[in-house]
C-alpha cells in the first residue's frame, strides 16, 4: 500500500487566533497563538472562499491603495 500525503487548501480549514504576552530580558510584546480548529463545514463558505481564490489566481482581484480607512493611531 502506498501512503499519499494530502494537503488541503488553507481556506478549507478553520483556525483560532489569539494574542499572547511574550517577554524576555529586552522587554515584552504580544505574539500570536494559532490553533487549528478543524475543517470548514459550510458549503456556502467553502464556495465563496474557492471563488475568491480562483479570482486571485486569475488576477481579477485588485487592491485600491488610494483608499485609507481612518484608524486610531497607536499611542507609542
């Protein structure tokens, strides 16, 4: 029997993102903790993600760098 490695597309999976406090002798900062939750179960969400992926591959998705959202400035 031949074992085959299957790697699903990243958009088919769900992840939980959280910030965690990290520190060393130079200071402290927040880093990421990323946990795999499981596969996306909604067919509607999967189709939307796949359609977006295909649009990106074709070059149909364009970023408008001229539009800026107003965001609060970081105090440091």
